[in-house]
C-alpha cells in the first residue's frame, strides 16, 4: 500500500469519527510523513480525498462543502463510478487511471487514494449518480 493510500484510510477512519475531512487528512499525513512537509502538502491525493468526502462518497461522513472543484477531484469521482460498474479495475490503479482520466501521463497518487478507500470499504456506491 502506498503512503498516500495509508493516509487516505487513516483519514477516512478519522472522518467517520467526526473529524473534518481536511483536518483528518492533515493529521494522518503528519503521522505518515512526520518530517517530509512537501509530501504532506502534495495536492493530488489530498484533493482526491477531499472531493470524495465533499461529494458524499465516504461512508458515514457527511458532505463537508469544503472541497474546491479540482481536476483531481473529478478524476477521483469518475474512478469511483468506474469501480462501481467494474470492481475488477481496483486491481490496477494505472488501468483505472487510464480508464477515467484519458490522460497519457501517470497518475499522481489519486488512484492510490481511490483504490485504498474502495478496498477498505470506505466508499459508497453511487452508480445511479
């Protein structure tokens, strides 16, 4: 599991416990990267997590209304929708990225966040959205 996947799972648990998603991410990132400020501040995985929380995709976490619209958030939401229709995509974050982004570049930990939350049971199935 990547470090950002680990942060996402820790943050989801904290958010389910009532912590604001933004604060949950920050505290989990501090635990995983205690001395690496640039790693804690990496926006791609954080934006993905916050967008999922804001859009109501995290189980037992009320939508916060705190996330800014972002391309990374859009990628994360599209990835969850793809997983809902084809759960086997979770086996390959790179394949999931190719399916949802259409971008020729590699994902920047956005899919690690989505797949970790999916595999840990933290995502709500929004197939009808």
